[in-house]
């Protein structure tokens, strides 16, 4: 019971939005007893599709759903929201250069930044999903300077969950037995899926799998290239797993860790592990009382250090490219 929580979903008529809205309305993001009001933002070309989504939300008659604000006006969408899931973005189309897609997307995040800063609750918690996720979150933070830096995150939980899924399958154990995996860095193919601190039941992952060649090779590329494998198979990018991971990210941040050792989150670096302060980088985090903190003092071997540095370097380059693409 209690006051409903307002949750913004941008790009709400897109594939991830369509999967995510009902998950939130079923309590998968904020718990089975927490009423919610959905704020759904789209651009005018998708306004009719969004109306259809609203009709379906009405028809599903979710007990926890206490209202829907569907709009193409960012100020209306951001008004008094407690949680903001930024999924809206421009997909890469055939023939588009990396820089063109980057430019479209970082400018979307530059323009939404003032809306969220001005209209959301001061305690709002944001997760950016739209790619380039880390860099969009960096731009959002840069153009919402009054917001608490700790309120802006990006999604790497899907990559984290992909690691869990691969290890559980390989060990033939339930997913819940796998813990302590880490995604370092960018949500891109340079991410470092690190198993060195993880466990399967009472064993370390390296003991349980007992095949370092696999863990340092095929396992890593499977996780890094999973998005492309899904596109190849489905002819569409991942949506249900992305939406489910957004719920995990927010729920573990806001509600609690559910016994997990740590979770991977793209957060604003404070310089931990030598990562440039201010950059949005995925770290192992623990959450308590609705606040995340970066897990400190993990031992980093030389191989890991190099992999963490490679994805750090890519993020620095991405940031510079993004800044060069910003429009007035
Ligand atoms: P879709 O193209 O299906 O949906 C995107 C929606 O955003 C569209 O309905 C579009 O009208 C809307 N939109 C565009 N500009 C907007 C704006 N300025 N304001 C509000 N809405 C706007 O993409 P979908 O498959 O849902 O993916 C969404 C984003 O998530 C993409 O950028 C994608 O690359 C990214 N992903 C990120 C993942 C992650 O783990 N961080 C994984 C999944 C996904 O690939």
C-alpha cells in the first residue's frame, strides 16, 4: 500500500518499453505491494503507438497500476517522477556512421537533462538504457548539474545477468547459485566480464568451472557479443532480457540486494580503481538504504587491469566524440 511511486519510461512504445511497462505494473521493479503511476514519453511519430500501449495497460487491469501519464511533452513526462528509465533513442540504421548515431543520441540526452532536473522529484533515481548508455548518462549528468551525481546511472545489469546465465548453464545449477560476477566499464564489446571474485554455491567460479581457457576466452566473447547474437537470431535486439534487467537494477538499488554479494551498475566514477573521475563506468556495487557504493579493495590481477583499462580508454574516447557532436 501507501503512496504510488511515479516511474518514467522514455521510448515507451519501443520494444523494451513495451516489455518493461507491464513488468513495472506487476511489481517487478518496486515490489509486489508498491502501487505505481507510469509516465510514458514518446516522440510525436510514435504517439499513436503509445495510445495502443495505454489501451493494453488499461485492459490488463493491473492491481498496482494507479495511473498512466502518456505524453510527447518531456516536461509533463518528468513531472514529480521518483524513478526515470531512459530507453528512448535513435537506432543505428544501415549506412549510418557511428558518429551519426552518437550525435542523434547524445543530443536527445542533452535536451532531456534540463527536463528531468527541473521537473522530477529532487530524490529521483535515473537509469539510462539507450545506447551509447554510459556516454548518454555522462551527458545527462553534465547537463543536469544540480542533480546529485549518485542519482544518474546506466544499465550494465543485462551484461551482468548474461554472465550469471552462462555460468549457471555451464555448471547446471540454478541462476540463484551464481553470485559476485562483475561487469567493468562500457556497455559495449570492450566491457570486461570478470569472474575472478564470483562464486557458484560454496566454490569460486574458477574452481566450479575448472577451465580457465574457456573463462578467459569463449565465455567472455559470448557475453560481449550476446547482443549481436540475439539480433542475428531474432532479427530484433534484446528486449525482454533488457526490460527484466532494468527491473533488477532499480529494485536492487531502491528496495535491496536480496542477498546478493554485489551487482554491476554504470555509475559516476569517484576515481576508484584508477578510473577517471566523472566518467560513467560499470563497477561492482552494493546498495543500502537506496544508495549505491562502489565495492572497494578488490584484488585486481595484471590481466584484469589491462582489460579494465582498455574499456576505460574506449569510454574516454566516446566521451570526447560525444562532446564534439553536441548541438547548441
Ligand atoms: P526501439 O527503437 O524499439 O524503441 C526506442 C523508442 O524510443 C522508439 O519508440 C522511439 O520512438 C523512441 N524515441 C526516440 N527518440 C526519443 C526521444 N527523444 N524521446 C523519447 N522517446 C524517443 O528500441 P529498443 O529496442 O526499445 O531499444 C532502446 C534502446 O536501448 C536502444 O538505444 C538500444 O540500443 C538500447 N539497449 C541497451 C541495452 C543495455 O543493456 N544498456 C540492451 C538493450 C538495448 O539494445
